[in-house]
């Protein structure tokens, strides 16, 4: 498997894990954090849009078509740290379109496509939609609830999670809850519950996202979006449960279903 080039990182493909994590000391912080801390836009400079940010991220793998075999990997590998979009996440409705229903076959017309080209191809040629909820770009379908349900039982713990930054770049591709728990438990101030591969996690969706420079609270939200779960913050734990909400099923008469 290819390693990720951008600084301290961890990447997970399914149950197999590839560590790219080095000690997070003062001289060895995630490159994305250095960029975020070094922003020097003037007060009069226009805010960059998420589209502009993604247009500066070339796809690292030569690609003319996005499909079941390459879509998630190609897009998450292209994601780079920036001041606007700190994570790109595929929700379960989107990954079902790609991997389960196999309806995604999106052509890229640009000879040197960018991550923005890939997002536009998906939203123009498939049921997948894009929603920017700063700082996340969420790829989803009408079945996915975009508002995360988070319950705070301990306000001081929640405040700490909002303040502290996850000191790594994290990337998950088709990762189950056990892989997520194993990857993040040393980088969060709370323990994730349920633990590892316990039966309580068997109904969570698999996780597909890349993130850099997010707070620990934002990381919990990303897990909820990717796994279609809700969470409750206690003193020492963040307890996740399946999100039982269900949106409207995409109308199958719009796009071909035989890719």
C-alpha cells in the first residue's frame, strides 16, 4: 500500500492498519497543524471557499473514472491540509452507492483532475451529494442525517474536547469500529465506547474519512457521521450508539443502475 506523504499520519484500510505516526513533539507536529497555526491572511483578504481549497488538491493517482474499485481511496488520498476544509467524510449512504449498489461510475473530463473535479463528478453523475458544514465536506445521499446527535453529560470534558487538537492526520478506508478505536485511543482525552470489536459495535457502519487539524470534539463528530451513530460525552468516555434515523431513499429513475 502507498504511504501518505503529508507529515505525521495514520491510515487504515479495513482491518489492516498501516501506521505512519511519529512522536508528536514540539518539532514534530502534524504538518496540517503547522499550516493552521501559521495562517497570515490579512483582515481584508477574502475568505477561501471549500471549492477553491479542493481545486488545489490534484488526484495523486491517474484516474479517468471513479467507481467501486477506486473512488474512496483516490479521493481521500488526494485530501491535503488547508485552512478551510479540515476533513472529507463519506457517509453510509454514499458508500452504499459506491460499494453495495455499485451505481457509481463517474467520468472525469479534466486531463489533470483535482479533488474538486472528483466531487463535481460524483454530484453531477450519481445520487451522491456534497454538503459543506465547516470545517467538514460531507459526501452523502438523501438517506443520511447530516445533523449529529451529541449529548453532553459532563460539560468540563466536552469543553476540553473542543479545545484540544488531534495531533495527527487520520485516514480511514472501510475501517470497522475496532480499527477506529485502536487508532484513536491514544489521541483522545476520552475512551471510546463500545470497546473494540464488542457486539455493541456490530451494527455501526464502516468508516471512510480523512482529517487533519481537527479538534477532539470534531473527531467524535466525524466518527458519528461516518459510522451513522450518535454519541454521549461522560467524564471519561464517549459512548456511541447506532443512529436509527432514516432519510428518503434516492429515486432510482434518475441515474442508471447497471454500472
